[in-house]
């Protein structure tokens, strides 16, 4: 019985570890796509954020400064995407692909300059704190390696991610600026006639998505592990993008989709450790198969924001 | 007139000397193509480049490298270096197997070499293959793990399950069992070489099940394994190079693959006109192709390291044959 409870604790803990970087990034996806701009550059932004976060955390010896750098780094890539897509009416998919090359390219280039030619950073001295250990002292609140410890004694980034889900939901659905973002994404012409600046809203939303993706990358490089390496972010941004669509362009939906994906990973690792007679490579497909099955079977039809991916040219409407 | 003949003689001598000079000490040119990791990946490619640099210092060859940004770059990079007229061109890593073979068949007069890949009977005459007996250093670190575990339980995390990685697994398990027949070995594959989070989760799970030492042979996945050891205050064992710098208090030892030595060795043979094309050269303990990390002495007691040295002598002498496959392992533990 005790082992069973611990195993469940392990699966939940692994779920949270896996999901956190995805939650940040897919929230970024929700914000930008709600404003009508497709951002498939999330992967590149995450990659750059993971590097910027680890590099800054290494040089300043402080994970919070790392997190800030990661956010700003992602935001700069977001700005580039916004300039291309909003100001110059570039095709959003193409610009996103460019960002996916630019992010890793820039990260590795700077890494080579700062770290003596290496495409990875050195190990950061201080990682993200564990809030429960920080507040109550290590092992004081819950016995270490018990169920509660496995589930709740997580890095600060995990708690921040859950809080941000609430925050993004609140801003999008309960504030004026959120309503404007959604209006611009549904029908920019109508929004413009009401005096909303489509350009400003979209710039803000795309840059926020960069910020969130950058944080997602850093959640990987300064909490899950403690350094950046050139293969650390490989496909996470695309999974986050899928989770956002899977979650019907809603923050709470994206959260559930990320948790589902992380949960499937946790289950896969757990089953693998128990020596179930399923080949490892089949087991490794579990998260993806589960996602497809649930998408087709339970989620049903998803409706994207009305004006998504459409180029909005102000001059045509004035 | 006499003056003129003296001048002419001197000139003739100079000319002869100049002409003869380069021939007597021909400058060899060697280049390598990295895989996607790049030349400073702190792993394989970097180690190969160090071998090149040693060849430059000790043998006076000219060296160069070309980095591949993606798998599709291997063949074009090979072509570029072939056209540039190098004496020997290296492909670093098994991913380049096809690219090297195809280029070598088109350019039969150009010498090539590859790390970690053997073509068997189909090896082109102008390709030299350097392969390693990874099971040997894995056996040694397994022995250390078996001696040092306090819980009688150790772990192995593999990258993707295929014969090369299984050599690490079975060599390690054999070492553990030799040191400590009662010790249990947990073994799990991540089915990835990049998913650090998965490595961390697998290692966490092993530590939770009371294993206290985990060896990984899993590339980037290993970052997560070492991270888990650091967070839980347990031991991890590194791979390919000395990984102690990643977590100085938690990396017990590392199973090293001396790619640099293999590269240097094959370049030296080439400069001596003894290039071994058309076959695979095996690097193992006997020719310093593999070994355990020099930092092992930090955490491993001297008595155990002495036993390891005795094992090395036995492996070199042929008294112990380290198993590299499941079949050999089953026979070994019997």
C-alpha cells in the first residue's frame, strides 16, 4: 500500500515536472493566438529563453535574474515576430519558422562567445528554490520522499506556472484589455471601428507570448536541470503549441492539455520501470497516442479565434 | 666566369634543397566533419578535435574542421573537404555512416575515417573505422558501483535501446555482479538522447526505489540523471568523458571513451603510411582507447581503485572477457 501511494506520488510529481515548461509556453500561445496572430515560433523562443536564463543565472548566480533574462530574451524574439507580422504584414507561419531558426542560432552564437566556444552553459550555482523547503525548512513540513513531498515539494516555477494560468484567464476574460485582445482576434475590423488599436494590442500579445515562452524555456534550464545544452529544448515548443490548440485556445484548457501530456509521460516512465512487457519505443509513443485519442474522442471540434492568421491591413479599412 | 659558376652552383643547390625540402617532410592535412553537436560539445566532437590538435603538435599535420548544423549537412561537408584536398577526412559519429560510405565510393583515392561505425565486410578500402569496446569501461564503473553501494541496488539509464548502448548496459551489469553478486541492477531506457526531464524522472524513480548509484549512457538525457543525483544527494556515474565537472560532489566516476586517442592513433598511422583502410580498428583498454575518469580517486577509496587496476590487467591479459550482449552476459553470470 505504501509503495502504491509513493508510486502515485511519483507519477504526479513527474507530471508536474514535465508539464511546467509546457504550461508557460502554451499560455504564451493562448495570448498571441487570441489576438489573431499565429506563433509557431514558440519553440525558437523557448530555446532562446532556456539559454538566456541559464547563462544569466550562471553569471549572476541568481535564478531569478536568470528567469528575468529568459523572459526578456523571449520577448525580443516576440518583438521581431510582431514587427514582421503586424507592421509588415508578413505571412505569420513563415515568420514563425524564421523565429525557430533564429532562436537556436542566436542562442548558440552567444553561447560560443560567452562559454569559450561551447554550445552549452556551465552548471548554474543556484537553482530555483523549492518554496516549501524555503518557508518551512527542508523536510519539516512533509517527511522527505513521502507522498506529499513528492507531489508538493516542487520548484517555484511550478507554482508560478499555475498562478499564471489563473492570471491569464483573469486578464483575458475579466478585464477590459483582455476583452480587447479577444475582440481583435475575432474581428479586427469591428474592433478598429470601436477605436481599439489593433496594432498595439497585437504587438503586446505577441511580445507577451515571447515572454511566456522564454520563461518556459528557463523553467527547463534552471529548474528541471541546472544548465543549458544544445539538445535541452527539442520539440517542447511544438508540444506546447499543440496543447494550446488541444485546450481550445483557453488558458485552463491549455493547462489540462499540458497536464495530460505530462501525466502520460509520468505513466510511461512508471510502466517502463516496472518492466511491463511492452517494448520501450512503443511505450514512448503513449503520450502522443493518448493525446490524439483524447483529441478525437473527447474534445471534439475546436473553434479557433475568428481572425487567426489573417493579415490585417489598416489602410484597407480607412 | 668562375664567379658565375659559383653563383650557379649555389643557386642549383638552393633549388635542389627547396625542391627536396617539402618532399622529405611532407605536410599532411587532416580534417574532420562534426555531427550536429558542433566542435565544442564537451563530448565526442570535442574529444575528436583534441585528438587532431595533439596530432598537430606532435606530428606537425595541418588540421581543420567543418561543423554540421543538421544531418543533411554531412554529405555536402564531406564533399567540400574532399575537394579541398585533405589527406584524411574524419566523420565523427555513427550518424555519418552513410555519408562517409557514399563519398568514399565516389572518391576511391581519398582516405576517410569514421568514429563508432563499422561496415563489416562492406567497408570500402579507403575508409578506416574506429570502434570501441564500451563494455570494458562500463564493466569497471559497474565494479566500483557494486563495491560502493550501501543499499545493494544500483541503476542504469540507457539512451535508445540498440546494440551500441546495450554494450554499456551489459558490461556495467557484469561489473556490478562480479563485485557484489547480491546487488540488484535496475535498468531502464529513455528512448531518447535529448529528453533531460525523462532522464531525471527515471533516475528519481530509481533513487526512490532505494538505488544509490545510477550509471547513464544516454547523451543529453544524462544531464537529468546527474541532476537527480545532485538533488537527492546520491551518486551518478558519467559516460564518454569525465563528467565530474557537472556535479563534483555527486559524479562518482565516468566510463570514458578516448575518442581523442583513437583519432590521434589513426592519424599517426596514416602519416607513417600504415593507414588501415577497409577494416575496423578496435579501441579498448589495451591501447588506451577506453578507461575510467581520472577524477575517480576523489570519491572512490584507493583499495577499490587498486582492485580495478587488477581487473584492467586481467582484461588486458585476456583472463576476463567482458560481456557486451545479453547472451554473453547470461553466460558470464553463470
